[in-house]
């Protein structure tokens, strides 16, 4: 039977393998798999913001309760559709891949505006610290 020390050591090694950061080449390859531009139409349905993401001739739907959560869900949808590995998502999500302009964000935050659309553009180049 393994001691608690060795069980924790094995658990830490396993967690480090799963959460390891991808090398720059892998990160860049996955960054450039994502589209350069997407269109998002959204509307309010009760307390939800419902979005239709249009990209590369396809449409995907998502929903959220707040504007921040909505932006996160749009990005999560794209990461799923383009099969971005979790190790890259952890890095790319800190870069905030697709974000609306301040004007579009103000519309999302204004409950009086019931529907709108926005064009989101990917950063031209991957910049990591």
C-alpha cells in the first residue's frame, strides 16, 4: 500500500502533466486554427443573452446570464468547434481571443437594448509573455 506521501507525489506529477503549458509552436498552431473574424448576433430572452455565432459558413448557439459570461461562452464555443486542447485554452483565454469593442460591450450591458450584432476580430499576432 502506498503511503500518503507517495500518493500525493504521484497526484502532483499527474496534475503537472495535465496542466503543463504547451510549447510555443503548439500554441501558435492552435492560435492560427481559430478564425480571424466571427459575427455574433444576440438577443435577450428573459434573463438570458442568447447568441448565434456565425463563422466559416456555420452557425453555433450559446447563451449566458451576463455580458462577461456571454463573451466567455462565445470563446468557449470556438475553442470547442476548432478542437483547441485544454492546455492551449488555458493560455489563450488569458489573452481574451475575441472581445467586443467598448461600444458593443455597452450594448450587451444595457438591458434596454434587446438585440444587436457584432463583428469580432482575432488579434493579428500571438503575443505571449
